[in-house]
C-alpha cells in the first residue's frame, strides 16, 4: 500500500511534547500521530453513531416546524404581568441565572 505524506505545523513546545509521548509509547512520531488520530476518529464515529437517532428526530422536528405557519404559535399572546414575570424567571433559570439575575459561579 502506498503511503501519503501529510505536513502539519505546530509550535516547538507541542512538537517536543509529541516526541516525548511517542518515545514513551515506544513509537516514532508518525506512528504515534496516526494512532492518536485513528483513536480520535473512532471515538467521533462512535459518538455520531450513538446520537444518530436523536439527530434524525431533531432534524425531522426542525423540518416540520419550518413547514408550519399560521398556527397558534403565530398568534399574539397576551400575558398578565404575573405570567410575564414567571416566563422571564423560567427562561432565566434555563439560561443559568438565579432569581437575582446572576449566573451561578460567576462574579456579580
């Protein structure tokens, strides 16, 4: 099988770390990088396969939502002031804000 050369650019510190890791693994740099890339691709493929059904459901829902028009979602909604506050509070929680509008773990 013919081999193909791929050229990459990286900073000196990265190159040295890769050389060190390859040496510890008993591999040359090319074999080490191919092994690492192959592992990463297998992991990505497994993740994509695991979520393929969910992705298909989402894509179908987005298509169906795009085809909808003139339904209840398009009608204006009149909320009471209390309902509006409750919706804003719920959305704040969904977006990671507490009742005072602060994001937990972030400086106020």
